[in-house]
C-alpha cells in the first residue's frame, strides 16, 4: 500500500502531470491516515513509528509544489481546496487532542506550522483554518514541562510572524466569539477584514459549486473515525477565550527550557509591537495580554523570600530578560534564583513597554502600576515588619536601576511621588498614599526611621534622582524653590558680595558657638570679576566650603590620599552626565528675579530636603554608613544645573529669609557643635587620624571612644571638599568671564 502511494506521488510530481493527479495523490495520503484509525488495533505504537508522519510530509510537499505550479497568483489549487473544504485541519486537531496514537499532538503541531509557513496563500482568514488554529492553541501551554513545548513555540512563532505581516489577522487568532456552534454552510463565510474581503471562505469545491453542507468539524472520513475518537464534551472555542495565543505564549515563557522560554518571549514581543492601531486596541481590549503579563510579575514577586539581605539585592546586577538567571558564582545566596527570575521578568515588562505599540505600552504600564505597584508592592512598603520594608524598598531600588521605558517610569514616579506640582505646605504630613502630594516612600522618609530603613530609602531616592524624568526633581525640590521664597525680602540682588552677610550674622550662629574658640577665616581674596550673572563668584563659594572645617578637624593632609583635585575630576564627569540628562527640560540659566509685587509666602523646603537637612545636622551622631548615604544624595541634588538648586544648596552668601536654612547654614551649625565637642575629647587629633586610617584600611578596626563622632568628622571634611568641587565644575574655568584653575588643598 505504502509503496504504491509513494510511487503514485513520485510519478505525479516527477512527471509534472496535470494537477488532478496531485489531487488524487493528496486524497490517497489523507485516506491512508484515516484508514490507520480503522485498521490499527495497537494503541501503544508511537505516532512516529507509523506511516502518519510520512503521509503528512507528502501532503505538505504536494501543497507546496501545487502552489509553485499555479499560474494565477492568489488562487487556491485543488489540493488546497480539498484541505479547506473537507476540514482536514479540524480533524487533525481532534486527533492531536486525543493524543492517539501517542505523540500525535507533536505531529499535528509540526504539520500546522509547516503548512502555515510554507504555503504562501493567505490561509488564516479561512474559517476552516483559523478555527482549528485556535483549538490547537488551546491544546498547548496547559502545563509547564509539556512534551510538546518545542513544537508549540515553533507554531506560535509562525503565527506571530503572520500577524506581523498582516496585523488584522490578530482578531482572527484571538477572537473569543463562539463561532463553532453556528453550523454555517460555506456560503455564509466569516466576516473578513476590509483588505481581504475578496477572499471568501473557500470551504467550497474549487469549481465554485457549494460543497455539501456539513456540521463544523465533520471532515472526510469522520464517520469512520467516530468509533476510535473520544467525544468532545465541550467546544474549545469558548466565549471568553480563556486560552489563546497570548496565554499559550505566557505559558511557554515560563518553560524551564531556556531556549523555549526565550523564543516565546521574543514572539510575545513581536506580537505587542504590531503596527496597526486597530490591532493594538484589540490586543488591549479583547485579550488577556496586559493582565496576564502583570499577574506573572506579581506571582514572581510573591515567590521572593522576605529575608533577603538588601546588600545582596543591590549587588545582583546585570539581570536581563534575555539572560534572567544570574551566573552561578561564589556570591550565591538563598533566594537568588527567585530574585533573578523576578528582576528578569520585570526587565522584560520594561522592554515590552518600550517596544510595544503606544496603545499597548500605555495599557501595560497602567496595569503594572495598578496591579503590581499599588496592590502588591505598596502593602509591603507600609508593612509593620522592618524586614519586609527593607526587602521591598531594596527591590524597588533594583527595579528603578534597570527601568528604561518612559511610560513605566511615568507610572513609577506617580506611584512614589504623586502628581501634585504645587509647593508643599509646612506643618502638614502627607498621607501614605501615592495619589497625594508625596508618595508612599516619601512619607516613610519624612520621619527619622531606623538606620537600615533610612539607608535603603536614601538609596532608592539616589537611584530615582538619576532617572530622566523632570517630575522627580520638581516634585522633590524645585516646586518649593519657585519664586525664591528662601531669599530675604528687601535684600537687593548683589553686584558684589564683599559687603554681604558675615557668618556672625547667620541666624543659626549662636553665642556659644562663637565663644567655643572657633573664628571664621578671613574672607578669601575676591576674583577680579566678583559676579557671574548675579551670582557669587565661584572663587568665594569654593573657598567657603574648603575652609569651613577648621584645621584641627582635618586629617586628609596627613595621609597620601587623593584630595580636592580628584573630587573636581569626578564631579566634572557627573555634572556633564546630569546636564546631558536635563538638557531638554528647558531650565532657565539664571535665577528668577525677585518680584516685590508678589505676595510674601512662608518658605518651606519640602519634606524631602527637610529630612535630608535634619539628617545632615545629626552627622556627628549617626552611623558612618548612614552619613555616607545622606551626603551622597545631597551631592546628587547639588549637581543639577538649575539656578535655584545651585543658589539654595551651593551659595553660602545668599541672604536667607527669617527662619530659613540652607545646606551651608546647616553645615555651619554642625561645625559649631563640633568645635564644642572637640574640647571634650582627649587627644582628639590623634584619635581622628587613627579613625581615618581605619576607614581607609590602613589601621586595624579597633573600637575607640567617640568613634561615631570621629567618623562623622571624616565624612564632614570629605563632603565639604565634594561640594566645593561641584560648585567649581558648575562654573567651569574655561568660561571667558573667569580665570580660575584648581588650587592646592584648602585654597582656591
């Protein structure tokens, strides 16, 4: 039997006989498959050991050859007509569902994939094609680790490729309308897209005559197969389409086989980037795409152990959706695999939103905000457990570090900081809700939290300040500096600062501070040009910070360490990076002129700066790690090239309004406190030098009296040098209006 049919096909193809011989061979092969189910008695023989795979391959070869011989482009040949009319794909789908003989489902997936990929005639518009395609999708992705995963991902790859070529096919593949039970004759085809309206559903004979009306799913030889096939108790095309191309792809994305998972993710990415607005809208409104993607993100987040060390989370870098599993190394820790899986999927969501059609990107970003940020993450950030807060804050920082898509960044900023752009009111505490003027994490920063939580929160904000979103710096700082209410009313805009406020006139200087023996250094010599667009000469600013810490509290000069020049080099690179990031935001070059006609309003620095200043004022009493993080965030803020930020954080000579404080005034008060404490610490210079050596690894880390104070002094000295360097690079020496160059330590 097999040799006779093989010879018939070989003769038909080799001799290029009329197409009717091809049709005869095609029919014979199909009947050979159906006869197997009538004649076979061994239900355990694997499909690959029968003649079914060979016959399916012959049928495919005939379809491809027939199409190559077609004179009229776009017309279906007799064999293809037979495939469509007799609903062969329907029958194959049923055989695949029954998994009889064993391994038949793999054969069906392969045949569908090859037919759709190799036959150029548009097939997916036909009812007798896209309906079994939908059914076959429902057969796959039912359980992770399925033996057909490889064939399933090949099948979805073909479908996504076809949809990319014709986005209007998306509705045909994803539609959830119950079309199976309509029992329509072939002259009542499924409605087609506009550009394919000429393609009638050709479940009719190729000569144009209507075929015998059949019930949907009744193929040639169906009666003979009925005794061997299980009855379908339920139509696979449900009204809600709980399982379709999207859910199949998402199931494959979770495969333990990395190649299968990666290919499924690439297919899903291809699907959401379809160019047609109508297709993108259909994907959002009529498919489970966005909710299913975010649901998996939430599941992965919940699988992360709550006991993870924030330091381990911060150290796990380079997680990509293309390589979600971090390489095995000695730095492995419990929970690392779950953490890497979550960060990999978050990176994939971010990539999807970046590449997707705008309609899909916005919908997916909002779904992440609602289902993940609000419903899943926020309760952890507000949890009573310190460990839960630490883990969730560190995870949020890691997510921000790899976040790139503008749409998702916008949602993250709204979640963290809210949407209010009005100045914050003093004396009010925002509610712990991201829809208020300050968001959840801002609220947690407003009070003095335990050290570890404060450090984790400050790391989060340092990461946030590096994102390319104007709303971040505006919400945290700029909205409270608008109109410059921190400047004393009635103070003229100075042309020269020789006669401006002396340190003794600073409202934060006290008599006890001056009586402690600390005397401010004489004012440094002014540069020839003492103003820069109404600003204090950079020479004065730099010297003010370099000379702020008294000589008896300095130790860097006694060690062979990098000094102020190195800070200048580092600050220059960071400032260039920051300036490039904000270049498109349209910031002014000079401060807003004071308007005497504007009604006076009390100045409030805002909750963010208030906590930073409060932390800075405690630098002599706080742990070393916390001091490093506070100064790091303040340095990031000082780098922003907005004139109000520069004036408020880096100009020591502004005339502050009554009751206001600036960064410099906070530092001055810390120095005053330091000078009083120095007198109560025996052998202060020697102990301070020893602590500095300990911090740099040049001395054993033995515990000393007043160690927290001494470490705070070291941080204070370095922070003042860093601020001086930032002030210097923000007014570069190559400016034609200035003739400045880096100077020796402690002097400009």
